[in-house]
């Protein structure tokens, strides 16, 4: 699908490598440049197979890894030689770093004026915070999202995935790169793409921000339809597991009340007394009991599963969400498959490859 695209990847950790992993899944040729001296921190994550972290293996699949010391002139010259062959550059350094190395957009654009150059950073290429350090938790904090996430008796909570890094950084980088690639096909022009994980995370808050921009009423925890102010919530079962209830529409609420065997009306979505009744009713049975009760009801009610249960679900098996990739030593390593299905293209992820270190 993207077999004509060649990408030179200067990123590390998670946001950039996840973005180029997706492009590689779709057939793009990815060469990832790493330092021969500074280890990507993902390499330190356990568990490891053949002394390579499994998460590092996954986000760097489809890629050829080369080691270059970018502080050496011969390494920069090698990059200059490669640039004319490549369509896309992606980097994740703080603003100014690539300029000092002579690898910024303006410098590389002189060599290849069709180059698409994506800078993926926490705070963007300009602005008062552009050179500030940050991680996923900081972008979430500064975006305002945590001020209205969770219930009103909770402190800001940690998430099990990196929302700002992945939904904010990785996916928007892919969108930006593919959009610029199509634009270049129409105009012949490359361009510089500035992706800020703070900006993109803020844009994900469209549900609450759009309202605030009109009514100036600050959203808070537990005050709206999605954060505990309605029946839309998680409920503890008798065996200390949890059931998710997303029955927002009247037709789903009718099915919900049927399953719970309680009398109510679909217009009582925000009734906290009713919510307490639902909570008490769900606490009377085990999670397995509720799964059986709701399995044939169209109510938007589902169990909160752990990963072992997820991977055993027939639906996940049907969707082929886990695939084996073969390592350089012919060992099969299970990984998450590319999640999008295409009717005219078969996604076939490939294991990462290492080149010898270069001076």
C-alpha cells in the first residue's frame, strides 16, 4: 500500500516509533537511525527475547536499524547522501537540536525539496514551552483533560496506556505524514509538519471544550454524561469485578433495565438515586452471572476484562489481533497485529533488522 514510501526515522521511545511502525505495516520502507552509544530506553524494558525488549521489537518491526554517531561529520554526510532517496523524515528532538546537527528541515530541503519532514515533540516547534521537557502525564495535565476525567471524589488518575503519546503523538503524526504525502503527489511540494503532543491531546477533548467555548462553564469531574454524572459508569460485582454500562440511548436503557429486572424510564439517565439502585443490584451477582444475563441483550453492557481473558475471547481470535513474527534466530514472537482491515491489501508485518554499527 505504501511500498513507494521511504522513511528515515530519528525517533526513540514510543510516539515516533509507533507511528513509523504503522507506516511500515502498510509497506513503507523504514530505516531507523540510532546512536551507537545511547541506548533507547525501550530497550531496557522487560521481558526480553534474544536480549531484545519485546516492546522495542514490536514498535520497531518492519525497520532496518542503523547506528550512526550524529556528532560526527562523516555520519552527517552519510545522511545527506541518503536524503535524495527518501520521502519522509521523522524526528523527535527538542527544537534546535536537528538545526545544530545540520539536519533540520531547511538544510535537508536544500538537498531534496520534495522531503516531508515531521517533527514530533511535546510542545511543538515554537511557543513559550517549546523547549520544555515532558512526558505523557504532563501533556495530559496541561491539556485540561484530567480536570474533568474521573468522578468528583477522585484525584487525577493514571491511565494504563499513553493517551497523549499514542493518540496524540503517533496517530496524528501518521495523519500528518500521509496528508503531506498526498499533497506532494498533487503539487510536487514537500513540507515541514509540526506535531505537538500537547496540541493534539487538547484537540481530543472536543466534547467538553466545544461546550466551554460557548458557555464558559468549566467541566469538572463527575458532572457530565461521560465522567460519572450519569448511569454511564463502571459497577462493582459481587466477586469484586467490574461491569461497564454504556446504555446512553433510550433503546439501550430499556434493555439494561430488562437485564437488571428493575422498573425505570429511559429519561432517567442522570438520576443518581437510580444509579445507586443499579449499583446495589449489580453487587448482588458475580461478573460471570451478569455476562450470561446480558449476552443476548443489546444494552451496551460489557465486562471489564484482564488481558488473559481478552486474548481468549473468540471475537479477538476471529479478528486475528495477535500474530507471530519470526526473529533472526527463527524464534516465533507474538505481537499485536495491525488493527485496521483492508479489503484490497494484506498487511504483513516483518521483524526488525539490525545493521552493524557505523562510525
